C-alpha cells in the first residue's frame, strides 16, 4: 500500500506483499476463509433451491420469495463500504469471525416459518456477506507470501465452487425430504463449525491498509475500475436473475419433477466447480478472455433455454454450461479488480467489487421477480441473455489491454 494516513478517513500504509506471519504461509487460516465463502454462498443461494415450497408455505408469489435475494443484496451493498469503515480499527480476525457469527444467526432466523423473520434473516446475511467479502482478498494477501498469493486466492474462492456444487441440490433434496427450514438449520451448524476453525487458525491481523471513504473515492475514479464495475453490473444481474428463478422455469417449461431438478442443479454445481478452476487457469494467461467468455457463455445458455428449453436434454446441457460459466465469473472479475486494476488498494477495490456485485444481484432479483410474476419465468432468461451479452461486448471493447 502506498497511501498515507492523514486522518481517520485515510488508509494506513502497509506492504501487502509481505505476510504478517513470518513463520510461513498460514494455510489453515486460508482454508478457514474458504469455509467462510462456502457458508456464505450456500446461505445466499438456498432460497432459490427451496423457492416453490417457501412460497407455498408462506402464501406468497414466486417473485416475492425471490426478493429475499434482493434484501440480502441490498444489505450487502450497504454493508460492504459501511462495515469496512466502521471496522477499520479492528483486528481483521475479529471482523471475519463476527461476520461468520452473523452468518449463523441469519440461517437460524431464515429457518423460522414466519415471513418477516425470514426476511430479517436474509438482511442479516447481507450484512455478513458485505463485511466478509470486502476484506477476504486483502486478508488472504497477508496470510501468504506474494508468490503463493494466486494459490491462496484459488483456495479461498474454491468455497464458492464447492457451494455451487452442493448448495442448490442439497437445498432441493433436504428441503423436499424434511421441510424447507431444514437446509437453513444444517447451514447454521456448518457455520458454527466454520467459526470454530477460524478462531483456531486465523492469526491476529491488526488493521493495516484499511479502507476509508477517501480511498474508496480514489479507487472509484480509476478508469479501469469504472469499466470493471459496468461489467459486474451486467454480468451479475443477468446471472443471478436467471439463477433465482431457475427452479420455476424447470418446473414449467421442460416440466421436470423434483428428482430431475435435483439432477439438473447438481450438474449446474459441478459445471461451476470445473468452471472455477478453468477460469483460474485462463486468467493466468489472458484476463480479458476469462472476463469476456464467462458472460458470453451465460448468454448462449440463456438463449438456448429460451429457444429450446422445452427439451429436457437441452435444458440440462444449457444449465450445466451456465454453471460452468458462472464458476469462472468471480475468478475473472476479482482478479481484474483486486489484482490488476488496483493492486495497491486491494481492500478498497474489494469493497467496491462486493458493493457492485450486490447492487447487481438486487437489480437482477427485482427485475426478474417482476418478469416472472407479470409475464413468465421464460422472460427472465431473455433479460439474462441481453445483460450478459452486453457484459461480454464491453470486455471485448474496453477490457484489460495487457495480460497478467
């Protein structure tokens, strides 16, 4: 970090290339961060996997349940910069563990079959998401030396990929077997185990290079960051709009039963798992390629569902391709923003990325809910196709010029 601390709104200087733990890389702590990303992503996508039973139980529309994603995203968008500033003087271990504690609380609240409390749980999750994701990359930089940073980030983000494989089919299976509240309670138990691992493995990390309002504004003025923000808005809104209403589409268009939907969502998750590692490999050689091809593949999958989605076979393939591309999205965009566009302001760039992601998720869920309630589930995928295609076009025209 090269910023100078001139007041409470400025960052404290620190060399992010040197890990705080001189005894060597803290791989246990890195793995604990991966467990945190796994728990957060699992909790975030569970409403999509149990959308129809939640709607039936609470007596609301599919679109109304889909707005649970909106509540989470809005809370996370506000939480990312707010928590970064509020906690700027706290040890980063304390912040990480506090966010995991909120994750546990959110799952417990979401399991209560009472609409206002369910919504409250989703808001609490948003606070945890914003606080955790905004500092996870910068914390990872302090746990390992620079030559191991790419490996550490791959491990941390692997929690996203594993959750992508497990969360949706887990929610469908457990929710249909023991009631839609059961997946949230299991997720709460997993969160408690994660908190224990974090308390044991994460070393004390005094705040250094912390985010302030001035540093956020400085990073936001970066032309490359501005382009990346636009790409995130288009990609994430299109991706999550389709993901939120995937189950109603599969029930109504190819008319799949619960067991078949479980298989399709499992294929989505497995595709995301391999997409994560494929994206990491491609990003080492061409950042523009991974940032552009991921949304382009989502657009192709969405068009396939729109035109040929009545075929169960086509729907299965298209959803798997969508999952593969979705797995590569966070790898490409986080690498672009945190390590390429603003490597010396990693925490501030991370805060902006998280806030932008969550605004995009909220926009996608709101617009997707309106489409599914007033037109049809199919209309959601038309929006997904347009938004992600525009994202890919933006990267091709304005994306990173040099390789990393």
